[in-house]
């Protein structure tokens, strides 16, 4: 078993670079879109945000990856596998991050808004200086948890041919017929990364 780890650990571990690249890009995209969805959700157009959030949260991420990678080309939009994975993970994460941010904003006591109004703050100033700083602080644990979720879900990118951590483990398992050891290394690397 030690000879297996000595020989293949490095090869499998190189996949963490692609995994982290996908994760960071998807999470950043998810945060930007999540913040936009939050703004829309708090406006009179809140139904538009719900119309996006509910179907995305209610369908499997794997299906969403397939829709973007295999489905979009049928309507003339062809994306490479890496872009498709980042886009699918980012769009999925946006729905969850929007809900995290929305619950944090809704958790701010109404008295905070009333105090800001009493001090003469405009609605935009109230959100910028009173609501958002508190909401971001309280949402940090949930946002970190969402980052870990995106990191783990990035393993689904392997199904569309991206050679990331999971795919490298698959290659080693297929080459050596030692799936237990190969996936044990993959699991350990995900655990450390998380």
C-alpha cells in the first residue's frame, strides 16, 4: 500500500490545482450573482429572483452541468468543458448564496433601519452603512460552508472530461485496478482542502 501512495500520490494531488481553480472561479461568480439576486429579491421584482432560485435549488447540479455542456450547443451556444463547469457551479452557487445573504439581511432587526432613518440616512445609505456590514458579518460562516460545498461539488466536473482531482483518481484506479487506494487518496485530499 505504501508503494502505491509513493508512486501515485503526486499525480493525483496535482488535480487539486484544477479543482481549486474551478472552485474559486465558480464561487466568485456565485457571490456576484448571489448579491445581484439579493438586490432583485429585496425589490418589488422579488418574484424574478424566486423564479431563478427555486428551480436551481430544486434540481440536481449534475443535470445543470449537462444542460450547460450538452444542452446549450443544441441552441448554438458551445462552451468548453472548463467554462461549462465553472458556469454551472457558479450559477448553482448563486442561488444558495442569494438565500444566505437574504436570510442575513432579513435577520437584521427592524430597529436598525428605524434608527438609521431617524439619523437622516437615505435608503441606500441605510443598506450600505447599517444593514450590509452586519449582514455580511453574520453570513460569513454560511458563506464559508457554501465554499466548501462548491469545492466538493467540483468533483462533478469530471463527468464532462475535466482532469481535476476526482478524474485523476479515476485514471489511477483504471490503470492500477486499485480503486480503494486511489479513491482513498482523493478523499484525503478533499478532506484536507475542506
